[in-house]
C-alpha cells in the first residue's frame, strides 16, 4: 500500500504504508488512512516528529551505529544501503514546516 500526503503549499509525498504509519504515530496521530491534520495541530505534529527523530538518532549514536553512511562505501559491495527513518522523514518534515508557515492543513490517503 502507498500513502500520499497532500498539502496546498507543498508537493505531494508518497510513502510506503508501513513507513507512513510509523511517521503518523511519531507525530502523535492515529494510523488511520485516510486522515488529516488540522492547521492548528500542524505545529504540534512537527514538534512531535522532530523529537521522535532526535530520540532515534540519539539511540543510534549511543548504540554505536553511525547514522550517517557514505554511499560510496557500497560501490564495490553487493549490498543496498539502508535508508534510515530520519532520511525517510525529511520530505514530511519539510511539508510540515511549510504547512506551519502557511497555516494550512495536511491530508493523507
């Protein structure tokens, strides 16, 4: 399943369903699809997501896992680099910031 996030001040963002549900949970919203965040709730969602991502990053650092991986390290290996949750969240973070500035809602389906 794919989930598309819509906002009138940003381009659409498409995520796999499991990743989108994870992001919704980190923002403090239920994982129901479709759904929406009212304009007045966008700042809280942005703050919740940023805090959750910071906690994940700190856990990775404390565990000794370097969250920053140089893609060039994989050129000669037969493996795919892992795309972390922080990287996956970047487009949604930008959408939330733009929605907050424009005071508009975000929908997903």
